[in-house]
């Protein structure tokens, strides 16, 4: 079983210490850009290679991934602004869309199917 060394797991690691098992624990690495594999639309690469990529669409989504964050922020901006202005009214506005998953909501905001499926 894997136990990441994070605050919620501290009691588990304290128990390992009490039982004399700490020397047997293998470090758990939650993320490593050199080895984490991203695989979308049949294209696989490491997270590092993606970050260093000069290809504007390495996963062949039909959308420039470098612009996807901007487009995503535009899609959720009305909710963020409403929550900042009046939290209760903003929450009501957000709940009007609660019937949708993020995927379906984004599809209504003209995100392409390959992006929503990723």
C-alpha cells in the first residue's frame, strides 16, 4: 500500500516509528515531471516534454493548449465574479449550472470534444 508523506498521513508514519518499521518505508513520490506520462488522443509524452514542447497542439485536440487555460478562465469568469461580488447570489448562479459536469458545461461553452474528453 502507498502512503504519501503528507499531514493527513502523519499518524500512520508515527505508527511505523512506534513499530520500528520506518527503515522499511520506501519513499512515495507523488509527482515527477521527468517521468509522469501524459497520454491524450493516442499521443504520449512526459510532463516535462509537454512543458518544453514548441508544438502548439501536441495532443492533436484542435485547440492550442497554451490558450486553453485562458479559454477555461473565460468560461468560469462569470461565476468567479458573481461569487466575489455577492457570495450568496454567486452561489445561486453556480447552482443553476450544477446539473452539468464540468465537461458538459465546457461543451456548451464551445470547447471541442477532444479537449472535454481529455
